[in-house]
C-alpha cells in the first residue's frame, strides 16, 4: 500500500483537525512526522504530559560552527496532533527529518520556518485573486473559516501551486531526500498497512515524487544509508563536536509572528481559541478580551463601541464572503470602531509586521489579546541537561536559591566572592532571576562590594536548558559563552574589554586559556582605536592592581597587553583628522603610556621606540590636533626634552600661530590628558616646577595677546582643555597667574563665578559691540 501524504501549515488548527480526523479514519500502521529523527528514541519523553507550548531545543558546537535551533509545538500544531493521535491509534510514530545540527539547517534557528519567502509570487497572485492583504488572511480565507469538507484536496492544490513556483535550496533538497528514505522504508515495513506522512506543505509535492522514485530496501537511497533494521540511519555529529536536544518550555509570545516568529500562524492565543471552540467563539472571545484590556488601561471603550465593533466585524465577514468570522474581520472591526486617529503606519496584521514604539494603544492591546500569555510547563520527569542540575546544586550550597532575595556581597570575602562568580556566570549565560545594581565596573574600579536585586524570572527554566548547550558545568558553560562572544568581536558584536572583565568577574578558571587565546587573536584584528584602548586599560589595570579576582600578573593577560599596545601604536600613527577632541582616543593614548611606564617588561616594543613614535605623531601636520598634543605629552613623559624655554614653549606658540585658538585648545586637551604635570610641575618622578611655571607663562602670554574676537572664539576649547584638571590643580594654576601679575589674594575666588564664564564672555562682547555702535552715532559717553 502506498503512503498517504498530508501537507500542512505549521500551527494551523484546520490542519491539526485534518490530521486527527485522518488518523481516526485511516488507522495507519505508521505515522511519519516532520521533526528531528534523533528524538525517536525519546518520544515517550515528549509525550509525558507537558503543558504546551513546548519546543525541542537542539544545539551543536565544533571548532568552526556553533548553532542552536527550536522546533516549537503547541496544542494545534499538526505535528503534535500526529504524535498524540498516532500513539493513541496504536501506530508506530517516528520523526523523519534530519537532526538540527545538520548543515541543511545551517541558516535556520527554527525547524518549522515556512518557505513562504520563496513562494511569495504565488501567494501574491492568490492574494490579488481573493482580495486580501497578506498570506495570513489568505490562509484564513481558504482554510481556517471554510468547512472541513474537501480540506485535504484544497491543501494539495494550494501547496502544489506554491511549490511549483519555488526553487528548493540545497538544505531543503537534502532534507526531502532523507524524509523520502523514511517514507520508502515505512512502506516496505508496513506491507499492506497504511502509512501516513505529515510534513510541511512546501515539502509534500517533492516527497510524493521522491518516495515513489526508487531506492531498494537495505541500500543507500539518495545518499542516505539504511541500517540493519531497515530504517534510515540517523546521522551522527562529526567527531569532536558537541550536539544534543532537550525539551524546553515555550510561550505564546515566542510563537507570535508579531514578536518576530517566522513560522506558521500569528496570534497563537486567538488560534488556540479557534482550536478549542471554533472561529465564531474565538471571534466573540477576542472582542471581549480586547475591550477588557483597553478598559484596564483606562482607555475609554463604551458599550456602544463594543456593539459597533461587533457589527463591523459581522459586516466585514459577510462582505468578504467568509462563512465564519476570520481573525482579520474581527481585528478590522475593532480598529474601525475604536481608532479615530490617523495612523502613520499600516496595521500590523495586514503585513505581519512587528509592533513598534508609538503604535496606537488599541492596536497594542489587540495584538496582545491575539497573542495570549500562555507559558508552557514541562512535566517534572522531563530529563534536563547536566547544567541544570549543576546550577541547582551550586545555588543550594551557596544559599542563593532564595528566588526573591537581595544579596550584598563583600568581594574580599572568599565565600561572597564565590557567590558573586556564580551570579555573574548566570548573568553572562542570560539566565533571568537576578541583576547586579552595584559593583566594580572595570578592572581598576576600587569597589569591593556588589549588590544583586531580584528580577522577573519568567523563562528561567528554558534559559537554563538552552544554556546547557555551552557545557555541563556552570563554569564551563560561562567560559564557552564568553569565548563565543569574543569570536564575534571582530565583526563588532561585542566589546573585548567587556568580555575580558566579564571573564574576570566569572572567575573562569585562571581565565580560560582558550578564552584569552581568542582575546589575543582578536586584539590584533581590531581596526578601531577606542575598543582597543578599552581592552588595554582594562587588562593593564587587572594585571597591575587586582587583589580580589586572582588574575594579577597573569601570563596571558601579559600577552593581551603586549598585543594591544603594539596594535594601538600602529593605529595611532596612521590616524588622520581635523579639529575637535576625541576623548576615547585620548584614553587609548593614556593606556599606551601606562603600559610603557608600568609594564615595560611585557612589551616587545622598547620605551625609546614608543617615545620616537610619539614624537613623529606630534610633528605630523595631518594627524588630529588633539592626538598631536597627546603624543607631545607622551614623548615628554617617556623621556623627551625638558628645557625651561625649549620645545614646550615653542610647540604652544607654533600651534597657536599656525592653527588658531580653537586648535590650541584641542592640542592642550591632548597634552593635559597625558601630562598635566607639564603645567602643575608635579611629575611622578619629581617635577620641574620652574618648567611648569614657564608653560603657564607661555599660555598666559599667548592668550593675553589674542584679539577679543579670537579669544571668545577659542574660549570653549580652552575651557574643555583645562577641564582635565581637578579643582585643586586649577586653584594652583590660578595662584601662579596671580603671582605672575603681582596680585595678592585668594586664587580660589577666580574659580568661583556667579555665572557661566561663557555667558560672561558673551555679555562682554555684547557690551563692546553696543559701545562701538553708540560711538559711531555720537551717542557714547562724554570724554
């Protein structure tokens, strides 16, 4: 006997009813279902008695590729109904699709993602013919609200039409060849017993042809070998790869197309009602729930509005020729009755678009009501990956299993440090439950306490199962997740500095060798100064100062410092630009200076060589002006000349003469970011106070010689430059200026004005302009 093929749309109540009815009538010997074949030995686990929706979560990881995917199932998924009803009818039930780790799924995160993108032209023609806006409205019109009589024939015609217009990709061809091998094997084993095949409708026409096109029992069929038991072998992951599948709870919100889900029906809450009670009862329930939600939000909805919405929905149902109300009839009726404002975007159910900020409250509540808030729950006997048990054991041992508790942790205490590491590992794995509200923010932050507050934990169980893809223990999983983030940094996916500090907070061994090897490799690939400067500053701070996390003087941290310093010097020397102050870039130069001053033994480049590079940058007319000032400061700090009236004074005058006061302010900002002691005379190894005072003299003489207009134009840049000085140092500079003028008094008074200095300067300019204008017309004060 040949196989009976049912092509279905995933998560369709009409298709689910058809599958259930077909199994009752056909009483098949075998029911074959599109789903991961590696789960066949665990179908009892899938049918334990979970509260749907649930999903089969699959993961794969090797040296080149990491992938995860989900195969969601809800009450009205035809695949789920096939499993349940097939078992109840005494049939042999099997999944027949390739494992999720297989390269055929390389570009997918959802096994049941429909191929609608590839047959868009066919659905467009059908939408035009039936005068509907979207493929979802078309599906409802053709199948969900039509009588069940002739449904199978209509589905066959529909999928033959859309598949005939589309080209399957290599992944789908491999999957279809594999599923066809299962069909042939089942037909051979069943003899005269019926075989029912339930797959996505896109695959059905190809499977019909492939299943009848050959392949003998016991031989390779289209590349898929049959085992000794006569069934196709389930491909095994490559040697050294890690792969597995587990059940996870799922939710209607995850299923909903309005939240970005790309398979099957949108509005899962609505279609759950269609499955349980039929389209008319679902329409009545949707009207009621939307009104209740809007009234709960204090949105005015009167009884007259409800009557109008119901009347509009019924009128649209009749006008569109629907035998029963479709989802779009109800939604359009509600929109017509409740929305009187102009909308600046199409209603989301007309395009399967996602909600965006600014959508009308009525639209938001309609979508939410259609979506539903159901969350699945696994049966207590469901097997879980080792990570779930490891996390539970660690949380219990450390007293962190109080779900709604806050934690204040002292990082200098060994027990609290261990608790902190566990909480950070959960954080980097994306496990909900707690969030850190206070604690050290980077490698040299002198903060030794943390505070963790409870957060909503919905989805925690699923997140733990999914995190099991990274490893069997919490430390192993966190290290793998951080390594994966590091591998994505070259494409700008994450900040290396954040990854590094997260690794420290997690206490991943002594900083997992694989993780830091990746960090060293990515350091050499970065093309932007800012993230590389953050990496160097964080790593250097940890290498020098860590007394809490246990990573000070680590050899692999040393490798990061060396690589980042060399790469930064190369990037800085090639930098080009004009005016303005780039503070992140200046911080990167500071990090290079500190690496040379405090970790010279780690660097392949010598201190004199760095000083020489800095000197070249400071003299490069094409380099950004603030970077030239910073390079000038770094050159002096690392061993440049220190004469009283030498290169400092000459450089200041040269910049002021060549580029103007704005550029002088930017140049000084760079200088002060690297070498504030050039003004204050407080060098780290003993300063040259007279030299510092001479630089104040130079700046004072240059500024005092400026015309009024030039001074006002350059004042903002000068203020920004001197903002690098803390109040005590600014007070000392003010004292030097008073002494230079022979004035006695408190320098602090110069720093305390009653208004913004820029406002005062603008007022002075205004007064001068008014005086000049009055004088021009003889209205000035008498001499």
